[in-house]
C-alpha cells in the first residue's frame, strides 16, 4: 500500500540553530511514524549561517525516511560583507533596507520574507509535479508560508494544515493585537485559516486569542506545546554541591531580551552576593547565541556579562543540542530570564522543569512559563525584574541546591516530565492523521 505524501513547509529545519527547530524535527519524525511519506521544504544551511547559525548535531535524530529539500533563499538584509553589496546599498544602507523590505511586502505582507514567495511557490509546484501531495503542512514563521499554502490549494486543490505556533496577529511580547481583522494581513489570515483542516498553537493563551478571533474555526484549533527532548535532560542528581563550594547557577537561551532585564538580574545577583555568603561563593554562567545576523557573537548583552566577570559571571557561548544534558548535569540551579507575558512561550522552561534543579524565574507573573511551572517544587515563582526579589530568589535557590534531597528533586523533575516532546507531538500527529483520513 502506498503511503500518503505530506509536504512539510518547515523553514528552520535542522541544522538551523533556533528554538523552533526541535519542534519541526519531532513533527517530521512523528509524521513518518504515523504512516506519511514526508518531504520537508526548507532553506540551505548557508542561509542559517547568516541568520541564527547552524548546529549539525541536530541532524543526528532526524528520521532517515524524511526527505529534505533545501532552497537557496537568504535574508539579503542580514548580509554583512560590503564587497557583496550593490553600490546603492553601500552608499545608503538604511535607505536600501527600507526599500528592500517594502518590495518584499509588495509580494507578500511580511517584510523580512515576503520576497521569497515566488521561489517557494515554484518549488512546491515542482515537488507536486514530481509526486502529488496529499496534504501540505506549514509551520510558521515565516508567515509567507501561508501564501504558499494558498497557492497550492488554489492551483492543485491540495488540503493543508497550519502549525501556527505563536500566531501572526498576536504581539506575543507586547500582549496586544498585532493587526486588525480587516487589514491586508487580517483578511489573508482569515482566508488561510478558514480553509485549513487543522490549526495548532504553542500555548493556551494564544489558542484562546484565536478561538475568540475566529470562533467558527475553534473546533479545528488545538494547543500543542513545545515540550522538551528526553535526551537533553540528565538523570536527577541525588544531591547538590557542598555549601563551602558554592552553587553553580546557569542560564541557557538566546540573549535577545531587553538589556534592562539583564541589568536588573545582574544587580539582583550582586545584591545577593553582598548579603549571602553562600551566593558570594557561587557563580553564574550564561550559554546560548547572542542574536541573529550581524549581532551573532557581539551585542550589548555580551559586554554587560564581560563587565560582570568580577561578580562570578561568565558567558560561555552557544551550546550544541547534543551537549545539553551534560550542561545541565554540571549546574546546580537554573535561571530563567525571558521577556513578554502570557502569550510568550519559553522553549527552555520545559527542560528546566524536568531537570529537578532549583529555578530562579525572572519574568512577568502572567508569563506562559509561570503556567508551566505553577506548583513545581524548587521554584521561586515569577520574580519579574524586581532587584530585591531577585536577590532573595538567588539566596533561596542556592539554599535549595545545597539542601534538597533526592526525593524532593524527583518530585520537582516529575512536574516537568509530562511535557516530553515526543509524547506531545505523537498525540498531535495521531489526531491530525485521523482528522485527514476521516
């Protein structure tokens, strides 16, 4: 019996070094397990080297049955080599960028990626001609992929599903509507979602927003959280460090939050060190990329961390996915510094929760991370960027790191173990497959 063919529009598929990559990889693997022949359409590795970078270890766990097609599409605005720039751009870089993004939006209303639409559509036409597509699935961003779904449906009648993740019309950082329903983007969004057989989001707040925005589509909407990869979490440690050795705190994630948040965290850390001998003997390590494009490896965050070296703070750079378990195994407590509120999803919170380690949370009280961690042992609760609260949180977490027994750590880890990505995605893909075949 021939397996049905699914075209997965997954820009950011491995080895792209960005948080959504893990979700895309697990979706592809579970689609294969559910009986689909999967073709992934993404961009060439060189495109990601210009953007967030690449992590070749991410390829290790991609099911070999997944066929990956890579297009030579690049963010031209992220090019930093002046030798490759036009005379127009070199002479007026800001004006060139403004005009470039405007041209992109003329093609599709997404400034960074809209210009990709013609080549993406040509590619799916070619793939559909080589082997007919039974179902198309797009995981956004970019939202330009919605235009590709429209095209394939209009020209070939191919049904489709949308893994909308954060959603286009939600400002996940500010917490407001990003654009109105009757705007150009709003009308396009309504049309695309209205024809989708299945729509997913990464958290309940976003799902509720869209159910309220398009109530007639609510039965087709589902929340599929990101979760964590089992291989990224080490076994629960039976005990913590000796008090005389101090506590090793760690933070992992892209350093793109506002510098004001980092400044408050570091001030809270300094205050705790001045008051608490245990924290004074401790250290704080940051790992992860420092941003995209020209900001990779150098931004204000890195300079702030460098200046804090005398306070036991260090920055260790990005960490390959394959080394995550070892990284957590070497830390005694974790710091979760994330911006946004209830619409903002943290990729690392699920790993953090499953480690069983103490967690200091520097984020808003209504942040989605708080919903994930609510009720977990060895968690400070959301402290925001209040310096006094952060100082107290560091002291509390340091004490937990030293004193918590194995049973307490196991209970804390158990709170997060229900968010294993393979389980979450297996259930979602099983539901999608059943919906399509019914």
